């Protein structure tokens, strides 16, 4: 969701999408400690973004990730962006 947060620099919000309603819901979700409430805020923010349709997927690529069994915390995502901050090796 951070890819659509308007206060992110252009490298992260490469769509240049801007919505005060989306940003407000996203910021509330970051501060929320209750998982159920945070999930609902994410769902609402996601619906705002879907309704605004800042991107229109014209095609989907296929990504294959070959990961050694001792690499932990690697989680591919729908945008095919590598988020490696939680990835580590189990020696």
C-alpha cells in the first residue's frame, strides 16, 4: 500500500497518486495497534485506491523466485518489488 501513499518520494510512489482520503486511512492504520481495526482501515484504504484506479494493469508478468531453504523472511509481493528488510540467512 505504501506505493500509493502520496507523502512517499517519487521512487516509492511512482504512480504519483494522491488522495487525502487514502492517506488519512493509511496513516491511521500505521498508528493502530488493534489488528482487526488496522485490517479494516487497510481494507477501506484499498477500496479508495481501487475506486480511483490510479493504475490499470494491462498485463501481468510472471516472476519466479528461486530461494535457498536457509533464506528466511523472503516474501514476494503482487507488485514484484523486492522487500528484503526482513530477509535473513539461517546458518
